[in-house]
C-alpha cells in the first residue's frame, strides 16, 4: 500500500516532516494525552520572553 501513496507537495516541493516534541518536558508525559493547557501557556510565555531577549 505504501508504494501507491502520493507524497504531498506544496508549490511543487515536498513537505518536510515536522520536528515536534511528543513528550512534555515539564511533566514527562505525552502531550497528546491529558490536559496540557497549563504547560502550553508556560511554554508560550517562555518563548515570548526568549524572543524579547533576542530582539535586544
């Protein structure tokens, strides 16, 4: 079946695989299971702070 599968292309170039963390580094559990809203907000705040420091 995999031989018949098409590769997805955007603007003529194949899509690269996403480099995402599957395990939450805060609680060491899968990010796909359970409620990770609290950890998501913490990660977003850390990223915003990191971007602000890089701009200076």
